[in-house]
């Protein structure tokens, strides 16, 4: 009971932190846009006023020259050319601040998007870290106080080790994703079969997972380093949690210049209408609330799949009828 209370308190605090951060970010972004719009309007107004003043002065000088010398006099022709030049220069002078501010707006928008991505990752990682840490703390305190006898600690220790494994995978997923977003992850060209062999070696505990690749094993993928393994790790974590011992399978097939990798389980499934909500932070399908995990794995997997130029979708025929998650990536035969 204490452990559940700690986990729930951690989850609630993480959600509150996230909501506060999102609201603050929206308010700051709205204020910045308002100030930028005011600046644009002010500069355009000043530029327009000066352009109008210069054009009026040039027009008055030309009209006076026509009255004194006539249309064909040399002095009149010079003023006519100057009037035209002033008009075009005034137009260019008015356009320059608009162009510069438009570029500034574009840069600020890109920075805002990057900041939003970073804050989303920080919120997600904070939530993911708090939950297993709270569970581990409750377990250790129970062992230390004697509430949990050492003879009965076996299953709980297994849960603690699973939490440690989850923390390790989270740290790796964050590292890989941030490297990809920053463009610091080198692109590697590898066959699908070799990539999934690496996944199997990395996941020694998944003895119940079967693999069927067919001719897709020879498809070559050009992807950021470790990105594919991170996505498939998250998909397998999700499948193993909800399979209820019914087994998990990985299948692959070629689709033109793409490859489709499917992770299937025969477990709890979900309501078909909730497929998209599974990829949202802190959301899970009906009937999954009592399960371990926070639903962030699929959110992280989809964002990384998109950075690789692919898609990630989920499908189920309903609760109790299993689930299939499909990762589609660009790839060509070797």
C-alpha cells in the first residue's frame, strides 16, 4: 500500500510539474509573439512614414521644376530620375525590416519548437524516473524495517531488478533521441536482420519472443545509430507487459522501398478507437491502468520513428484480443 501511495504521489507530482511547465511556456510564447507583432507594426509604420515623406518631397521638387523649366529641361529630367530612384529606395527601405523580422520570427519559432521538444523530453524522463525510483525506495525501506521478510523478498526483488532495467532503457532512449534530434548521431547502413540480431542480444530476458523476417532480413536501412534498437526495445517492452504470458512475435516484410516491422502480442489488447491515444504522454488504453509502466514508451518510440523518416501505428480488434504495432521505415534491398 505504501509503495502504491508513493508511486501515485510521484505520478501526480510529475503531471502537475508538466502542466505548470506547459502553461508557463504557452504564456511566454504568447507574450513574445505579441511583442514581435508590435515591433513589426511600429517599424513598418515608421518606414512607411519616411517613404511617404521622401516621395512627397521628391514630387514637390519635380512639380516645381516643371513650372520653372518645363518638362524637357535637363534639370527637370534629373529630378524625374531622382524622384523614381527615391520611390524605389523608399519601397526597399520599407521591405527590409519586414524581411528581417520575418526571418527573426522564423528563427524564434524554430527555437520554440526545439524548446518544446526538450521540455517534453524532460517532463517524460522525470515522470519515468520518479515511478521506478519510488518503487525501489519502498522495497528497500520494507526490507530494512522488516515489514517484508527476507524469505518472501524474491518476487519483490525481481520487480526491483525489472525497475532497474527500465531505468537503464530509459537512459539509453533519452540519449539516443537527443543525439538524433541534435543531428549528432552518425547514420549507419545495416541490414534489417543484423539490426534485429542486435536487439535479441540486447534483450537476453525475452526468451518468449519469436522472429520471422523472411526476405525482409536483407533490406538495408540507413538510420541514426541505435535509433532502430531503441524503438523496437520500447515496442517489445510494451508487448511483454501486456502479453499476459501469451507470447510475443516480431514479423517483417518488404513494401516497395519500405520495410514493415510488426510487433504482435496475444494479450490484453485495447479499444480500437483508443489506438492514437496510446501514443500520447501519460495515456493508456482501457483496462491498462493497473499495469506497470506509464505509457511513455510508445510516445518516445513514435517521436523517434518520425525522426527516422518512418511511421509507428497500433492496432487491436478489442480488449483481450491482442495488439499489433507496426513500424514502417524506408529501406532498399541489399
